[in-house]
């Protein structure tokens, strides 16, 4: 039996009839020691919000080198009730994750170019039976379906485990919001996945459209921490844009189509930023209107090169309320709503 539990002898005798990988017996520490050692856990924090949004081509690679975890803009949460005590955390090369015995080669490693730290998920011996823990990226603006998500991954220990990569268009702290599946990784009860592997996934999956803004979540989950749950390490998480050009636009991308992003922040006071994308050079007019249709500000009225552009809107004398901003670029027209709260 792989796991060395301090339970009555007759249960041990019964469990011995179950087939396990004998060469990995004793990897996990006995459960009472885990609970004593891990009663506090690594209490999750929401992370430090970013002051401004990011674009996929300028995001990463995130190598989790600074001690602060999650990194700025990232977040972590558990979707279990009661919550998991052990969640995603930062570990450095050579550390043995808590709850594991030495002598099995389970110490933290890093991929080529990954520095000395990684983000790591492991089984929870101090919380509920199941594991449902999430590590979530900052919000990524104006995603294109030709963009890619890239990261390195290693799974250690002879226990089954699962990592799903999901996306949310709305919030970053509720599993129900992550309705878009980018990838599903399933690991068997062997040590055969311990080598680092680079993964790359094109974001042309069901539910994602050009111009979307996304949170991307790494969801580690097992149904039973007693018989499953290994060590999952990820590193060098980044976005790769679909095409890089040198034309002075802020993202360096030539988007596949026209789009107008939701302003950020929203609601806002006193200013907010609006991003828009042009697949080709265009005459652009970006105008703000009140709820009665009166024009209150013209933000852009000139020819712009292909690419992603931004403009800051300062509310000035305007009263609190709902406003609309309208982008006209050639034959393309789009309108979005924003809220000013003073």
C-alpha cells in the first residue's frame, strides 16, 4: 500500500489486498502527522490587484521568483466546503513539499530557464477529503483566438491527479464562473510524469471569441486525498500573441478583427481606460454619450495604424451615471456601456 496510515491493524490487512505500486510505498507521511504538521495550512489570499489590464503578448513568463505569492494580479481559492487548508503555494528547488517522505526524489525541481521557484499543488492532509484548489492568472484583455497559453508542468509521486485549465469571462474567485475548458490533464498513479514538459494551447476553444477578456484558472482536483493526490508543479506561464509587428501600437499585435474592449476599471471614478483593436489602418472615431444620446466627449478622431490602442477617459465635470462609448472604424461600429460613480 502506498500510503502509510496509522489506522487499526485489521484495516491495514484488508487494504493490503489492494494492488499498488510497491516501489513507491511510504511516499506520503502518515495522516495524523500531516494533520499536526499542517493544521494552519497556507491560508489563501486574493493576491494584489493590478493597476491596469494586461495583454496576452506582454504577459509573462511568470516564474514565481519573488517571495510574494500569488504574484501581483494573480489569485487563488478553494471551491470546497469546508475549504481546503492546503492550496497552491510557492516552493523553491530542493524543498520537499509538506506531507511527503524523503528518499523518493519528490523534492521540487524547475524547468529549463525557470529559475529557482515554482507554483505547486499537493494533496491536502489537513482539510476535507477532496482537493479542489485554483490558481488564477490576472485578467487578460483583448484575447484573440489565434493567441496561445504556454506553461511548463511536472507531476510527481505515484498517485493519480488532475489539472484542468479553465477560463472565466467574469470573476476570478468562483469555480462556477470558469465555464470554458482550455485543457484537461489527467495523471496516473506512477512517477512517469516527473520530467518537465512544455504545454501550449491555442485559445480557439468553444466559448472564447476575439476581443474577450479572460481569467485563466489552473484547477487541481482529486476526489479522495487518501488514495489520490500527487505533486503538480507549474512554471513559466505566459501568453503568446498571434503576430508581432513594429508599428507603435501598444500591444505589438495585429488583431484578427476589429474589437472594442470593456473599459477598465468599471465602474470608475474619475478616470478609466478604453482599449480597441484594428486589423488594418483605419479612420477611427471614439465618442462618449450620455443616456439621452448627447455627445459628451470625443476621445479619438483620426487615422490609426493596425494594432491595439488605448485611450484614457477622464470624467471631469460629468455627473455619476451610465454612459456609452462608441467606436467607428471604417464600416465597423460597436457601442459599450460604462458607469461613473462619484
